[in-house]
């Protein structure tokens, strides 16, 4: 009977410890946001991206991974005059809400910090505004 009481007392303690562990902050993002997105247009401060299997060699894009990793494909220098050469830059994202991501990503001149304000996202199209953070 004593062993039975030990188990009954131990089980709630274990459940409390498990429930107090840190959960990933990425839980509040839409499921269809994860993946590879390629640039299609920019109009009235809104970027329009199309879901793709891979990034394109001659176009900008981004990859949002479920583990908080972020990859942005963009030009490798300050000049945007063709021919533009692209490279992938590593970064991280954190969910601020179900429509906002805090992004920190490298670029040719250092590190860029911005908030991705999601206007809309479907299984094939992502529209967002890029709000720069000082």
C-alpha cells in the first residue's frame, strides 16, 4: 500500500514539472506559413510571395522553418542593378502573434531586424508588410 501512495504522490509532481517546461513560441503561427516562398511582387508596402518547392537562383525569397529558423535569399551587395547576384542569409524568427513574426536575419551589411506583419496567407500565397525595427 505504501508503494501505491508513493506513485500517487509522484504522478502529480511529474505532471506539474512537465506542464511548466518552456513550450516553443512558434505555436501561434498559421500552419501554412512554414515553407519556401519566392518573391512575386511589391505593391503599396505589401510583399507578395508564392509558395515553392525550392528558392529560385535568380530571385529573392525566404524559408520559414518550424524550429524558429529563417533563411532569406537576397542580393549579396548594396547594388540592385542587373545582373543581381543572390545568396542565402541565415536568421531566426519568433512569433509575436498569429499575424506578426519578429525576424532577425543577416545580410551583406550586418544584421537586419524587422517585424513581418502578415496581411494574408493561404496554401499558395503569402502577403506581408515589412516593419523595420531600430
